[in-house]
C-alpha cells in the first residue's frame, strides 16, 4: 500500500491461504487520499474498525487512537508495526467501551453490522467538537440507506465523496447537539427464562439464532465438577443456559470480539466463570475440558471463510479431556464433518434439520 510517498508492507492476521485477500483495501486508500486535503499536525485522530492496522501504520507519525474491537486486530496492528519497523510505543489504542477523549478527525471503515456502525458513530460524536470531521469508508456494493440514516441522526452535514476503485466516503460535519445518550447494550428476548444483554455488533443482534437453540436442545447433562468451554461465546447465551442448569460447574468463555466478552460478563455471575478476550485459545489454564461447545463464525465482515472455524477446532482439541466431548452447531452446507474426522477419533451428527446440524466430537 502506498501513502505519503512510502510503501507500506502489510500482512493479514490470522494469515490466510487465499492469496487474493490483502491486508488493506480501496477503502483504506481512499481515506488516506482524502485526508491529504487536511492539516494533520496536532490533530487528534481516532480510527475505528481498522481491521489489520493499515491506517494505523500509514498515520503512525500522527499518533492516532485506534479503537480495537478484536484481539486478532490488535495482533495484526502489532505485527504490521513490526514489519514496517515502527516503534511499538507508537501504538495507541482503547477498547470500544472506553472514552475516546477529544476527537478532531474520525476515520471509520464501516462494518457489516449497522448496529456496530451506529455504536462507533455515537462514540465519535460524543468526543467530537464543532470543527470535527468524520470520514466513513465503504465499498459501493455494500451501501445501504441505513448508513445515511445513522449518520444524519448524529451530524447536521452529511455528504458523499465520488467513488474511487468502487470505494466511497461519507463525510460528516457539524455534530448535532442534545442527542440523547442511550445505553450501549440492549436486552435479547428469549423463551429460555434467561436475561440476556448484548452490546452492538455481537452475533445475532436481535434474537437467539436457531442454530444456538438447536445446540441447547442437544446438550448433555452437566455435573457439578465438570469444566466447560464456551468457544466463540458471543453474548454467552450457551454458557448462561448451562449455568442455569448447573450453578456449580466451571465455565470458560472465549471470544475474539471485545464486545462479545463484555456482553457475556453482563449475563453470567463471576463465580466459577472465566472470561478470555482471545482469538487463539492461548488461555492460562492447566485444565482439560469435559465439554467444549461452539457455534463458530463462518464469515468475517463481508468475507465468507471457514478458516477461522477450522483453526478453532484444531486448537480446541488440545484442551479437550480424554473422555470429553466437543459439540459444534453449524450450517449443514459447510460440511464441517469432513474436516473434523481428520482431527478427532469420533465424529457424529447428533441432530440436524434443513439448515443446521449439531456435531459431537471426541478423542476416542
């Protein structure tokens, strides 16, 4: 990627076997070309959804604040700083729930989730001043009128740039005053007798998805001394359901998404519950798990991929007790069983319908 008369070498993290996928996009290039029109010295810059750190690297000399959603995102930024020989202390980041302070220039790569986009917009709006400018980048094929609706709710002046390499910008100016400050999380209605709260952008934003419900129906009996892992836990509904059935078992919840882990913390008591903001399962425990449950992601933003799930399965095997079981719910068309039989001694389909299947795996 080229910016400021310099070539930036960038890598994706985790690495992918798909050589057509890059660590930057036309959105990054358009944002960087647009900000050449602005005086950046002494500007307080905030980055949102800078997935692989392309903007953080290119703008590192201006010390932008990067709002980091994913643990894998933070690792990508650190890795690309190292590749480009940028001092590690040039990385400035906050998690999405921390205050951003003052913001002169906000740069947002619009996520697939409009709820998450509004969450970002609301936060940069709260830290903006009268002269702040917010640039929101998207690919034209992913445009939805909801983007305009969200932007116009928080800013008086909303315009669009010309398209370049099929990317476009929303340019937001003049933050509105007296915007009501709502809670960041909301409740998910369900018939499970659970109170489930969730931050924006976490999987299944409005209801408990049918795949998860099928998994819950298939769970085995949990004993007091069992140790459970909820892998790619999302809002923690599976762990919360297990906890309701057995208050004494030990449950570890793991997710790459900071807002997912933060949601799970709203939904489970602290006793015997352990929360890990991780993408690679490198958790500090010597325990082996009697049961690992997983509703794995098969898309990353606008990309469909099973690579993330396959890496989760491979790493989870190391944590499974000798007599333990791993239970996975997935769309039937993904055909995970063909991959799982290469990892586990026993792979069985427990139940299925016209869309989802629950697969049970064990080492013996």
